[in-house]
């Protein structure tokens, strides 16, 4: 968090943090969002699909009319595709062409192909802009002796996944 915060405060110092032009300069913050979506895609199994005809994929025959679920969560943590797959390491996306826009099938929090999520740009700006503002204007600490290490990060699985316990944080107003 410190690195993302330092970047926001350096890039946006003295400017209104209100439009998308600054957001495009926040490379580390954008990598933090990507890394979060890699490890914690909200739609673990994307949306269910049904095969229209029989096909063979990697030697497995998939009959027509089979319900198919794609496990984006497992793909995002596959050590065949990701170095230190279980580690939160936003740096892996800095200067990397890997994106969630459908060209990299090892990173599909928004799905892929012609039914890829059409709300990607709206979703990303709705995450990055508020996050940048929260980091710009406040410092944050965890309450009651909770530390980033012992905070329970396990997720509650259902159609979408969310953190089991609500994340509580204490904002400390900061004069930047
Ligand atoms: C972080 C936020 C979001 C995530 C992770 C997400 C993820 C997804 C995923 C995984 C799919 C299924 C794609 C597939 O199966 O290949 C999907 C579909 C869809 N999403 Fe999103 N989405 C998000 C935000 C949004 C927003 C903000 C909108 C609209 C403003 C939106 C509209 C849709 C629609 C309409 C579909 C269905 C597309 C179709 O079936 O053709 N999503 N989304």
C-alpha cells in the first residue's frame, strides 16, 4: 500500500485527482488492481457456458450441450503460468503486456472471447479513481492489533467471491 500511496501522492501532487488522465500515469496502482483481480477474481467460475456441438480439447471429448464452468480463480494461481503464483506481487505487471482485456488466457477475471465483460473500462475506473483518492487523502491503519500478516484474507465462495470478514480500516486525514 505504501508504494501505491507514494505513487499517487507524487504523480497527483498539486493537481485535482478527478479525471482519467492522472489515472493512466498511476502504473503501480493499476498493477495493484490487476494483482488483486488475479488472486481474487470476483467471478470465480465466470458465467456458465454450454457447448453447442461436440468438440475435443487437449484430448478430452466435450459432448454437445455440456455445462462448462471456467475456473478463473485457479487459472490466476496456476504456477505453470505465474511465478510465485500465491504471492501478492503487483510488480509482476509493471512493464508487462499481460492484461485482462481478452488477449491473455492465463488472466481472465473479466472472461474472454466474444462474451467478455463489456463493463471492463467502467469497472476499472470505478475501482482505480476512488482507490487513488482514498490513498491520496488518507493514511490507513488496521484496528485492534490486526496486522497485514494476521488479517484473515480467506474468501467466502459463492457465485462471486468476497472476503469472509469485512475489512475495517481507520482513516487518518493527511495534508498532502
Ligand atoms: C470488477 C468488476 C467486474 C468483473 C470482475 C466482471 C466480470 C465479468 C465476467 C467474468 C463476466 C463473464 C464473462 C465470460 O464468461 O467470459 C462478465 C460479464 C458481463 N459483465 Fe462484468 N464484471 C465487472 C463489472 C461489470 C460492470 C461495471 C458492468 C456494466 C456496467 C458489467 C457488465 C457485464 C455484462 C453485461 C456481462 C455479460 C456479457 C455477455 O454475456 O455478453 N460488468 N463480467
